[in-house]
C-alpha cells in the first residue's frame, strides 16, 4: 500500500507530543477500515483492513507490535490480488523500532522483507525477496528518525499535530525495501470529514511524499482525528496498479476518549 525509505535527517521542525512510555496509543487498540480499490473497471470496496497495536516481545524486549493488514476477498482477488501486511516491533522503553516485517502482493508483483535493527552498529540488516530481484540481503545505515510504514504512522500520531502550523513540513526516514529515502511529511490543515458509519469527525490532514529507486512513488494522504488519539480515520495512497482508499468503520481499545467525533 505504501513506499520507500528515508535517509537520516533530524525532525527538528516537528514538535513531538510523546516520547517513550507516553504514546497516544496503547496495547489492545484496534482500528477496522474498509478498503476501497480503484483501477480500470474495478471501483468497489474490496476488503477490510486493520490497524492494531498489541504488546509483544522481541529479543527479550517488551514491545508494541504495530500492524497494518489488508487483503482482497475471493471475488476481486480473481481479477487482481492485493495483500499488504506491515509489522513493526517498537520498544516500550526507548520508543525505538527493533524489527520490521513486510509481506506484499500487488498483482504479479510480490515482496517479502524482514529487517533487524542493529542499534549498536546503527544499521538495518534486511533479508529481502521479491518477484523482480529474487532473494538478497542488504545492510543500510539506521538512525532514530528511520521507520517503516506502520511504525511511521505511530510516530506521526505522536506528533503535536495541533501545535504544528498549516503547511509546516519536515523530513523523516521511511524504510521500504530496498531503500532508505528522505520523505516529506507535511501538515495540510484541519478538516471536518464525514466518515460513513461513524459520523462527522474533526481531523488534521497530513501528506507523505517520496520516491524510491525501485520506482515506488510514495503518495500517501492521512486524515488523523483531531484529539488526543490521532487515529487515522481516512487514508488514500497510490499503488503500482490503481489507487487504494481506507475508511475507518470501527474502533476499540482507544487510550483516550474519541472527542474528535462530533455529537
């Protein structure tokens, strides 16, 4: 569903709202989203996706497992199969990512990726296999501002979005195999979004833009709830084939009251 990687640049201009142990999310949070796909003759809801945060462990460390998962159903899958599964393990103590895992299929293209973060050596050790390049390993420099897709969404949720000015942007580091590239993250502004089945929600729109050497352009727009949760209520992104949209249809386990939902 998403894109490439970022090259170590500090988030000096984005005010952060949370540090390790002070996140806007908690273990047990589950967001259900309807995924809509548009490509050629296909213009329909194709599957349900989930964004979950659960307590887990990696290499003996207590972590948050942040996961984005979406898959087409049987009918649409006969025409074009789409699977997006991004998982991140984020240390509860330091707030830093420890491990990334990705399993993607978009039509005939597929990719599997597992990455361990070597913090002592400040590098990312990736084992990648794809339909275009086969299996290979790659070691990349890593910094405290580098994320994969799901951990990056968690990081942006922890920004002090209300304290940012409209149009304010900065550079983060996004990992999407096999690169690390600079990604521009920009606050567009506040909007009231009518979310089907949920209601009118006060939101803050954020855009993420970049491109990778694999030709994967990152074009992601996210509307976060304008409250203490900063949950994504609507997202849209370009794929290799078509576009995908995700709309919140259910939520549970939120850390704070969903005050952005208008009553």
